[in-house]
C-alpha cells in the first residue's frame, strides 16, 4: 500500500537511516539498501551533505535547488526532513526531489520579460513604484529615483506626502478612498506635481492599481508607474496661451475689419459726396473765369483788366491743379502709374529740390543729413513731388513765410525724412485725418485753393514705395513735423 503511494508521487521520495542507507523509496526495489550517495549526481553530493548537516543541526527541514547539466539541463527542488527520537537523536531522514525544470525556465522567462519591461520603462523615462500599506513605504525603481532627484529607493509615506503638492495629495486621497469604498478594481490615474528640489517641481502622470488585499478586503499593496510629463503640460499651457492670444488677435482683427468696413463705407460716401460736389468744385472757378471774361468785354479800363486777369489766372490755376490731382489719384487707384525705381543720390535730390523751391517761393529751407546712407532706390520724380507738397503744406499752415527744415535720418530698416516747420500746426484730432482725400484742415491759410488732395497723394506715393507717412505737432507747440520712411534696399532688391 505504501509502495503504491510512493509510485504516484511526481518526484523522487527516499527515506534513509542515519547512516544514509535507503530503506524505502519510489525509485524501485533495486535501490533499497543502497547508500544514498550512489544514486545522487556526483556534482550534487557535496551540496547535499552541507544541506543535510544544516538540517540535522537545526532539527528542521531545509530546501535547496540542484542542477544537472548532462545529458540536458535539469533543475530540482530538494527537501530534506530529519527524524529524531524522543531524546533528540537522529533516526533517519527523507529526501524529496522534485523536477522543477519547467517552472524554473518559466520563472526565467518571466524575469527576462520583467527585465525587458523595466528596460523599456527606463528607455521612455517611466518609473515604477510599489506601495506597502502595512509598512507605509514606497519602493521605487532607479528610473523613478533619478526622476525625483532622490538618493534612496525606499520612501516613507510621510516623505512622499512632503514632495507631492498638498492640494494634489488631497485630490489623490479622495479618489483612492472612493475606489476603496466601492471595492472597485479600477485604475487610479492622476496628473499631479512633485517637488524635485526646493524651487522646482515636475508634472507627472501616475497610473496605479491595488494588487493585494487582506482577509477583510482592505488594500495592503498597490503597484503603478509614473511618467514625467512636464514638457507636455508646458506645451499644452503654451498652446492654451497661444490660443488665448490668437483669440484676442482675431477679436482685434475683427474690430479692425469692422473699422475697415466702416472706413470703406465712409469712402464710398465720400465718393458720392465728391460726385455730388464735383460740379460745384469745377463750376466755381469756371464761373469766375466766365464772369471775368464778361466784365472784360464791358470794361476796358486797364487797372480793372489787370485785376480781373489776376482772378482769372488764380482760378484757372486752382482748377488746373484740382484736375491734375484728381487724374493722378484716379491713375493710382487703377495702377495706371508705373513707378520707375532707380539708385538715387539723396544729396543731388535735395539740391534739385531746394533750387526749385527757391525759384518758386521766397522762404528759407534748410537741410540736415545725419545718415551715412548716400543712396536710396526710389522714383525720384515722385519723391521730389512729395517733398514739394509737404513744403506747400507748411506754407498753407503758416501766417508768414515759415522756416522749413528737411532732416534725413536712418535706422536699420529705413531712411527717414522729416519736414519740420515753425507754423501754427494742426489740431490733434486732425493729425490722422489730414492724409484723407478731400479733407481740409481748419487752420489752413488758403482754403480757396486747398481741396484736400495733396497729402492724400503723398500717402499713396509713399505707400507704393513700401513706406509710411505720419504727422505730429512739435514738442514746443510751434509748427508741425511730417515724417515719411523709405525702406533701405540693397542693389539686388532694387525695384524696376
């Protein structure tokens, strides 16, 4: 009966006396009465002897793993259990040897797989943690230790609470308590902040799960991973900030578009007003011409004729200038004027301008060139026209012959022209309007001939040069400065 039981055991069971002779086993009858060393592998005999001595001394069972290389690799789990009489003398012992090759190889594969996972986690910067609720400690991987700038792999719960942001810790605890209360097996996923030193923290994404409960169903061990997501959070915040700024920009552009629409509507209205008033603008000087001509026919007095002829000339010139300006603007609107950009000497341009101004007006025009740039690329005829119109504007806003200064400066991107006078200036609210078509400033000294087209033409010409133009009253509240800019261009950027 006992022999039948021994035969069905999965491993080798041997009972030997104190002298190592086999008394009974499931190896077969031929093995009985043999010394146990005769059936053990030679390389494992010494191991067995050491383990047997330990079992005999300690009077307790012991286990050890043995290995067999030939003819193929085998691993065995060996259990030695000594038997003693009533006075503690060794009577014999049993040796149970179980083949654990499959289990050993499986454990190796599991360890290898774990190693692969740990290496994979390490390569992507993922740390592993295990929390023991009974001991209240966190065991962390080397990757996590490095991530959190710690010098140990074992962290007490108290220390962990200190490095996690307080408000984040409260939230984590609340969610964990809900999982425990509901006895759910759900993952606990949290994004929170952890201090890595006194002044710096990182954002982490932690995923954990309860893996062990006590007999009462209370969690005693949790396992999880942590990944540093600081760069992702910062990128998200940057994107959020960008979207907010973009929203403001869209709102600002919407307001600008609304203003542009209103400006376009005003422009259309101005065109309509212009069309309704243009006949008046034409016929006023024409009526003067016609009436004066009629008077000449009736009166032949020489003094009267001179006065009438002067009126005819003034009105004719006003009408002629108006028609020219209107035609020029119309061509600009239709891109009918082809600008010719050449390398232009600034000094030569100013000398030519001063000569023309002195032949036409009895005023003092000075120049001050404080830029090392000698040449610009421009349509010199049209830039000269702009300067003449700005000088005319200074005359119109003066009660006397003004002193005018043409100043030329530069920065990294532009050559800057300032036309400065010492006249009466303009009202502040008119500084932006004065470049609008058909707008006449309130303090112009010559409203009869001024039709509000000269400065708008200047604006169009400067715009065609990719420049800007604006006006401001001088700081001493005496006179006006009109500034326009022309881009600094190299030879290869010259327009043609």
